[in-house]
C-alpha cells in the first residue's frame, strides 16, 4: 500500500478503531514508539499512526477538504521529525473546574504547564486562569468615585470610604491603563478561603510542537473504536507567533 492509496482508500468510520487510553500513549503513538498492528511499509507506519489519532468527527461534514488538511499536518510533522514529550515547554493543559464562591457554584478555567524542579523531576504548575468571577473590571468607570486631587491634604481620607461605596468598585481607583491579572485574583480568592475548587469537569491539551500548527487533544467517549485521547482540532499558525500561543489562551 502506498501513501496515496492510503489517502484515497481510507474509511474513517472503519479504521479508527484503536482507543488511546492516556496522553502518554498518545505521545508514543504520535512519535512512532507504539504502532498500530497493520501490515504497512515502514515509510507509512508513522503517518498512519498519526492519522489514527484524529477524531473521526472532524471528517463528517467536509471529509475531502479536512482529509487533505490532515495529511498536510502529518507531512509537516514527519518532515520536521517532530516528537512529543511531557517535558516540552510547547504544550499547555486547559482544565475546566467547578468551584464554590459565595455559596454559589461557579466555573473557572485553569491553564497548566510542566515545570522542571530538579534534573529529571517535573511538576504541573498553574500559569493562567479565566472565569467571570475573576474579571474585576467594572462595566463602566465612574469618575464620581475618584480620589479628589486635594485629598493628600486631608490624609487621603477618601480611602476609608471605599467599603461604604462598594468593594466591587475598587478598580475605579486604579490607573486608567491598569488591567487586573486573573491568575492573581484566583490565587487571592483561594488564599482567603472565598473560593474552593470542587471538581474537574473537562481537560484538554493544546500543543505547538508541529511547525506552523497548533492542535488540541481531548478525551472522546462514545460507542465505537475511535475513542480516548484524540486530536479534536488543528489550525495553521504563524511560526513567528508560536512562542506566544500559550499566553493568548488565557489573556
């Protein structure tokens, strides 16, 4: 079987049948360390391994155009000899969490990356956060709440009025270009005991190791064989912007 025949004859509903149980297994299959049990030429094995890592739902509406885009992605990875490793700095976990805040259930999205602690020792660290309860920006700044220009003459007495005016208006007292850091807000709420994490609803991974691409891996649970950790989406990116991709996720 040639590469062209594989492209033309592949039946996505029938051949995507090997469940990917863990992200470690996903990486090994992507890297060609673990192979699917099919009698293929060596030159096709890695390409086919990668192909089986895509969610078959991607091909449902536009099978031909998506199939061509997928093979361009695979060719880019193979030509670059791209490998995926836990220790890479070019991947980020996105975790949707249920939280309790002021006796209400809220949702917060956290972003995590691997960090080296010692030689051969790594850990996951939180590098970003998103959520409505972390957005402190007032809908409209009220200049009636400004600290008056002569307030320094009376010991900045207006500061003692903040609680009476409403704590939610605190950003009216910040400089005009100040943007609150959602991650710092998250840490402050956790530290003060106002916010507690209850349960993780969903996890996905964003990866940028393939030159010119970003792709997302999610756990797919359904009947059939195309299940487990699969590539749910991918897109082209400017290679010069790859280093900023992770930060753009949680800005």
